[in-house]
């Protein structure tokens, strides 16, 4: 098992990518703290991990609240005695054009999507530096690499997550800490599933824009996180790995020769 005797803390792991990651890391031997604002979801995921033979504990936390962040770290230490892997994954999403978004909406986006990633990382580093070992993985996005209409706040925080990742990586590399990011494309998380049902034509156009012709599955992102958390990625530091079915490999310019993904 690649993560035997290691302890992982995953924020936003009561559903979606976080849930898939919690379950995937557990199958590789990690003891997992399933942290989520949705306590019911966190409890469900932890119970499913235990039923499958893994180790997991659920913990309710709002990462926008610094005391909850501190509590997550203390909870992991109280339950498992150490912290080897941190996956910053929770998010709060507000949509709207830059000129129409309220200041409060933008601030809340930054508070959960970037500031909380910094503070959780800061708290985890206190433990990891003392251990002289640790792996931090941040969920960024292809939306941190380019812009989307109506997602300006999300674009800004995810770009920030990528450079927060780099800064952490270079500052703590000689302390035995690695920090990397994963940049998912369109993944079948609960919000996307809901959107796909409500707007099937938009879903069809989205799938058409992806060279692989489909949405990604949460476990496909979890597999990237697993790699980055494992010793197999021992020389990977300050990197971001794009997992988007080829979406950002395309310039977006229509074919001049008639060639297509089909």
C-alpha cells in the first residue's frame, strides 16, 4: 500500500472530488479525516470507508472560520497522532460578471477558496515541519489558467491557489515538505450533475468542447491526488497537473482544415 501508516486530512470531502479522494487514499492505507461543512455527508463518507476496511473519522468544519481550521488539525492529531497529507479542496462558488458581483460575494469567495487554503496550510506546516515530512495538495482548476465568462471570482482564486502552491513549495522544500496542485476540468461533481440535468444543451456543448468528448469522473482527479501524495511523486514539487480531458490543449480557434476530435 502506497500510503500505509500515513494520515490524510481532506477538506470538502463529504462529496465530489474530496469524497473520491478520501476513499482512494484510504484504499492505499491512509487513515483519513473527512472534513466538511456538511456533517451528514462527512459522516456518510467516513462510514463507507470503514465498511470497506479503511480508517476514517468525520469532522464538521467551515474552513472560512479560522478556529474551525485549527480544530481540523487538532482533530487529526487527536485521532491519529500525526498529519502527513493535506488536501485543500473545499470551495464556495459565486457566479456573475465582475461588474455585477457584490463586494461581499467576492470577499467570501476569496475567504474560502484562497485565504482558507493559506491558513490550513500554515497550520498543517507547524506539524509537518516538526515531522520533517509532508505532502500538501491543493485543488486548483483549469479556470485558474484561463478565464471563464461569469466566473471571475473563481478564476481569481484558482489562479491564486496555483501561485500559493508554488510559494509553499519553494519555501518548505528543504524542510521535507512538497506542495503541488491539481487543475481539474469539467468533473461530474454534485453541482455539475445538477447543472447538466437543468441545462442539457449546455452539457452537450461542454462535452463537445472537450477533446475526449466527456466529463471527468471525481475518481480521475483522486488518482492524481494519490500520485502527488505518494512517494512516487518524491521529486514533484511546486507543480500543477492538469486533468481536463485535453480541454486546455486546444486554442479554442475553429479548425481551418475541417479536422476535429471525431
